[in-house]
C-alpha cells in the first residue's frame, strides 16, 4: 500500500502560494474566511454535488481529506491505504471525489482519504466537511490575509521575504543549508504561525 502524509496543518500570518502554471493575467477573486483559534482557516465551497460545505484550508494536507459523512452522502467507495499521521501509521479509505470547488478553483477527479472529522468540528463549533490541501489549491495562485480574513485567488505580488519551493506529490519541498551542508526538507506541519520542518535529508 502506498504511504502518504496527512493531517498536517500549515499556517503563517501571511501565506502566499503560486501555482506552477498560474495565469498571470487572471483576475483576482476574493473569498471570505472564518478564523478559529487564530490559525484554523475555514471557507465555504462545494464537494461533489454538495454545496455550502465548510472546508479547512490546510496547505500541509496530502492528500485532501473528506469527512466520512460526506463520503456516505456522495456514495463514494474506495480502498484501504496506509497513511502517515505525523507520529503513527493508520489505515484509511481512499476515494475519488467527483469535484471540489473553492472560489475560482474547480478540481475534478480529486483523490482524497476519508476520515472522521467530528473532533475538529467540536473544536471549532462548526461542522467541518473536508481538509483541502495543495493537491486542490495548487490550481491557482493565492494569498491568505489573516488580518482581513480573506483569501485572494489570482496573481500574487512578490513579498519582501520569500523562499523558492518545489511541489513533490503535492507537498512543499524546501532546500536549505545546515552548517554549510545542503538539505532538503518537507514542510509538513506548523502550529500557531510557527513553521516546523520535518523529514529532512542530506542532498547529494
């Protein structure tokens, strides 16, 4: 069974991500967001034929995750896969979601895993239907403005400080140096605006 990284929430006070093939002349579209615990971003979107769903924007989730109730409503069936949940390995059902819509993004045939998101719903006080990762979000450049509680989809103005990254299996991969030695790190987790880099290995 294939192994994947899931359940990793990535946050920053202002986060920008550029799609690999973003249309630089595309108009900017603004989507309002709700913020929980100063770092958990929830927006409304559609999962398959189900509209007005509460979706967590989780740039570290790979693949995206849908709640088991959503999978039942859409009558999705799949197969068990082994997934890495930060500090343990668990078995989850992988399915193909017909479509996911957020603002201008419409992703079809989205591979996702099914999980029980009720604990996250209890934590926020609202029903959480899915965690949406870069496998969906990478369809458009976007910028998250925590102060304004908005997500801006479209061309992104370069920030004063930035670092190049690559997408590997829809995960963020950063190159850095530690004691003059090159390393490559997967960005898989962040908590309350502090980034945690893990799965580092020495680059050849």
